[in-house]
């Protein structure tokens, strides 16, 4: 328990207060739980990564190509899952500080250029103003947009992939980011799990990618919605609020 002195009440003589109010905030247990979860998370990720490296090393010695490929693909997926968990933890920490002026157009443009360099065969189109600045958290925005673009490029039936990224002023918001793909779309069950923020043994998502995006947008105080792209893909929209610093 952490006591907070809210001051005293007196009858005019400051040296002799009649009463003093003290409010107790139970922050010690919460901080302890957060610390334990962080340590546990890091230990599990570290140990899992080491063990998976061993699995991958042994998989290379398997002569059967199908068996070797299956083991390698599964182990690689788990390594990537651990990396996403680490990035999620970093972003949750980054969003606890004070917001700062962020040029949303510049951040999204940087993300698009990075993925264009990494995926030269794919088509990633961008439509955004020269500048659109708001009060927010740069690292969180960048991570969320990167995850959406990566997800759109990965989960698609087309080759090469095509992704459209749009940044614009919202009607009732400071800014809106839209990522559109032509993939198979996000399953309705997956959307429902994220929307209801429930994860059970019977109803669970396919990974932490969308959870990661949902947590990030929530930390930013924004809204996340999913829609269909003419029945041939998904439109993910992020609406951000806050102080508008001009354009």
C-alpha cells in the first residue's frame, strides 16, 4: 500500500490541524505482479529460443525432406512468435511515457519504404498528405503499422502481393490509418475474439499479431475496426485522437 497525504483540515491555526486525510493506493502488489510477469516472459522466451535453436540444428540432419521441412517450419514459427511477444512487451513499455508531437505521415511513409525494400516483388502503394502531426507515441504507431503491413503481405493468395496504405484526416478524429489487402480476409471468429478481448481454450486467435495491434491501438487511445475489401480481402482501419498540432 502506498500512502498519499492529501492535506489537513484546521480551524485557522496552521500549527494545530484538526484532521488529516490519507488515501492508500495499492500499487505495490500491481507493480510486483507486472515485474514477475516481465521476468517470467523473458525467461520463457530466452529458454524457448535456445531450445528451438537446438531443434533447428538437429532438423538439418534429417534425411527425409518432408519431415525436415515440417520441423523447420514449426520451429521457425515459434521463434517468430517469441519475437512478436518481445516486441509487444517493448511497445507496452514505450507507451507508458508522455506523448510527443508525431508526424504520422512521415512514420507511415518510413514503414512503407522499409517494406518496399524488403519485398521488392510486391506492390505496396501509399496515399498520404505531406504532413499530419498529432500528439502520440511514435514507436507504438510504427510497430502497429508495421505489423499490419507485414500481416497483409504474408496472408494473401496473390503473388505478387498488393497492399494499399492510406493516411488521412478523419471526419471526427485527428487521423485515420487504413491498410487494405487482397488476401483471404480475417476469419470472423478471429475478429470476434479481438473485439470481445477474450481468449479461451475453445475460442482463440491464430497468433498474437492482431492482439499486438489491438493492444497498441488501445494504448494510443484509438479505435481499431475491420472491414471487407470488396469481398476479396480486408480493410483494417485505425482511428487516432488527441491534440492536433497542424499539418
